[in-house]
């Protein structure tokens, strides 16, 4: 018989059973102290009297868990996600997705985070202090409002000149309806966006944007304009009005926070995936992004019951693919 080592809990149980056998405490007192029923205490006593201290030690004590993480997997994670790995700066959620898709390593996000910290592959992340702001409620149906903006950034990390990503996101659902790289934030880019959105989704009722001079003229109204009841307009602003779209300029970046958060997601995920794919030109970036956006969409879109009902109503009434504008009208009539 080898040496038996008891922990504090097992030593306490041994003392209680010994006192019970010596008739120093009753069976009901032992049951209360052990937190077991009288039947369980009787079985523990019988096994202890027959086999001794071995019965107080769990059978699996000292054995490796069958669910433990294999050392080879930990080393693979260290190679891929460590300081010199190809995924060294990917956040845990993105890393879990890419490991499952490209490396055939399927690990839940929470388990992956625990492994990275426990094996000192990555340091624990300090939580940022949350800035509390009053959030505007989402629009009630898809197509009521699009938020649009352009994000200048070093998207290719020095492999090509800095580019602008021009995009639009639906306010109600979080659906990315347009995203395209341009050399700069320009008038042609916004006109192409309006054309693409109109042909693929339909025209929205409201366009929410920043105060860029492309979308809002900085000129002051002349006396002739005031007498005629006109306001100075940029060319894009005039086209938006002719299309029947209400243009609303945001007073701060925080006011159009949904598309600002979209840029944060793109600058984190899209930029890194283009690095992995070896993208080094604007044309390649646009081709790559066409496959990237559908993969990312499920994590961004927040569907609502009203949006689904609206789309179904529009599809039944129009008899073809509903546009954003048709969707809004169908809900308004319902």
C-alpha cells in the first residue's frame, strides 16, 4: 500500500467518520457536518471500515483529465498567436474564427482566451473604462436611414498609398449596404455609392453623414439666394435632394456612432486579413473585400422582427425583390 495524501476536506471527513465510529457524535450530526443524507453517511462509514483511508480519496485524484488541452495544441497556438506568429495581433474572437476556418482548430472563444492567458502566450487584457453616452434608438425598419462616411487609413500597412474606405450601413439592422475603397474621399465616390445603393437596395429616406463639404456646402447664402428662398448646395447635396432623400449632417462623430464602430471593426479585421492574403493594391483590396463583407455580416447585422415583417409585406405587395424605399412605404401603409 502506497502513501495516501489527504487534502483539508478529506482530513475533515476522516475526522468526522472516526468520531462517528467511536460513537462520539450521532449519525444525524455526522450527516449535518458532511452535508450528506443519512444513507450516504452509512455507506461512507461501511466503506471506511472495510477499506480504510483509500475510500476518502476520489478515484480520479492524481489522474490527468481526459478533457485537458493537449500540449501539442498549446504549442501550435503559441506558434500561431504568439508574439512572432501570423495571428499575433488578432483579437480573440477573430482569432477563433480564423483558426476554425484556416487551421482546422475549433476552440470556443472563451476557452481560447483562457488558454492564451494561462500558458502566457498573451498577457491578460485590461478592460477600458466605458464612456457612457445616451444612445439614439435604431430606426424601426430597414431602409429608413443609412449612415454614410469615409475612413482614411493605412489599410495596406505601407504596401500601397493610404486609401479611403467609403461605406454605408443601414441604421435599423446594421447591414453594410455599400463599402468600396477609393484613393480619396471625393465627389465621384459618393455618387457611385448612391448609384450602387439605388440599383441594389433602393433609395433610403434619410442619409445621415458628417459635415464634409462634399455633402454640405460651406458657402453663405447671398442676398439673391435669401430672396429666392435658396440655400447654397454642393453638387452631391443637390443630387440627394433631387432624389427625394433627406440629408442630415451629424454634429459630431459620436452622433453617427454605428458607422464609426464599423470603421473600428474594419480597421481591426479587414486590414489584418488583407495582410494575410498579401493584398498590395487598391484594386486587389476591392476584390478581396467583396468576399470579406458577407463573412463579416452575421456578426454585424441586428435583425428586428419589424424589419422582417416589413420585407415580407413589401415582397408580397411588389412581387419582386423589395427595395429599401418600398420596404418603408409598405410598413407605413400597414
